[in-house]
C-alpha cells in the first residue's frame, strides 16, 4: 500500500513539475515575442522621426529638395552640410558618379564646384580635382563633405572667379615659376599674360609645375554654371500643388496648355560662354552640365568655331556627345561632352 501511494505521489509530482516547465517556457516565449515587437515598433518610430525632420529654414520651397536629400548625397545622414543655394544647385550623386566615370583622368577642373556634389565623385576617378568657387564659406562645406566621403586629399579648393582662374592657367609664367622664388616676370611677359588671382597663382603652380606650359595641361574641365535658381524652368503651378501626387501632377501637365516647359535659352546663363571660351584655350575635353529644357541646336553651337577668337583651338569644329540624365525615371538635366565621344 505504501508502495502504491509512493508511486502515486511521484507521478503527481512529475506531472506538476512538467506543467510548471511548460508554463514557464510559454511565459518566456510570450515575453520574448512582446519584447521583439516592442523593439521593432521603437526602431520604426525612430526611423520615421528621422525621415520627417525638416531642414532648419523658413523657406517652404526647400522642403521638396529636402525630400530628395538622399538623391543629392547618399551619405546625407553622416554629416553632409549644404547652404540654401546648394539645395537646388548640387548635382544628384547618381549623375555625378556617371560624369566622374566618363571623365576619369589625372587632372580635372571643376569650375563651379559648390559644396562638392561633382568634385567628390571626380576625386574617386581622378588623381587631382581643382575645385573652384567664388564663395569661401561654400568651399569650407565642400571640404567637410569631402571628408565624409574620404576623398578630401584628392581635392584642391580654390576661391575666386572661375573665368579668371581658368584664364590664369594659360599664363606660362604662372605654370613654370615657383611661388617661393623671388623671380618676377618681365614687363613684356606681364603684358602678354592674362591677369590671375593671387590665390589661383599659388595653387595652380603647385599643380602644373612638373610639366611646364602646355595648352593641354588640364585633362578635363567640368562646367556647371548657375542656371538661375529653382524657378529657371518658368513653369508656374497653382497653389496647393506641392501636395499633389505623381498622377495628379501628370494630369495637370497634360491638360493645361500653360504647363509646357519653355525652352531654356543658353544666353540667359551669363557665365556659360565666358567660361567655355576660357576652357577651350587650355583643354580639349570639356563637359558642360545644362538644364533639361535646353535647345539641342544651341548646345551643338557651343562646339562650333568662335568668332571672337582667331586662335587655332577656337577656329575648328569639335566632336560632341549628348547625354540625358534621369533620376528615378524623371528627366533632370543634359550633359554636353565637347572634344570627346562617349563609348
């Protein structure tokens, strides 16, 4: 009888122990599931808060550029800095990467560098990038952004007027003299050489000194002059259009006769022709970044002989190639390669 009772007690205890283990495992699995879902909800909430953070500006027109910030710089969250003008003037990174691959060389000049949208990508495919801009504060932003991408050692910022600095590259005295030497050019040489900025003289000498003067000392010159701000297209949308989706926006453009984007006149870009003439004297390969609504005829005329100069380089027709740049299926800009053809 005692043996039977003992067996019964043992069986009962084993049943109780088993049920407690199952209950404990169920409780642990439920807690783990609840904790995991809480972590997922927290991470999603944090991610949403980061994405919805607006820029520190009172200008509502910049919000649509803020929504495209990852198109401008894929590493935007790592500390990329832009000023107000750069939000609508910087080249999207996918386009800049394509241009850098097409312009791979030893020495390239980015005549309108801005905050470094193109210069950073050029630094990945070129040995040295001379980045020119007339705004010193913007060049500091360029240097900071280049450090984010780890290419600041390949970029040489130069502050000054782009046309004047490009013209200074034509001066043989600038290209063969040492900044530390006390030798000065003669009066005749000073009369024939074009004026150059003091900061351009120091930086350009360091770049070109090993080769001496040559009209092709620069391999490629990239020109991206200001187009005229975000309203350069001339298309005026009705109030409330900022909240339209793609379908409604497309329907409005198709149904409204006034929504046709006018052709951009290249003469309205004042720095384009002077910079192109200066670049043509020192380089055979030039890439010009232009608005998407430019006339193809006007773009081709940029490669024709110039009537304002009688030199050999300006008196001949040059080969051209046209590129159409798209971002997420949307036509953004055009590229004109002068003096080279794309494969």
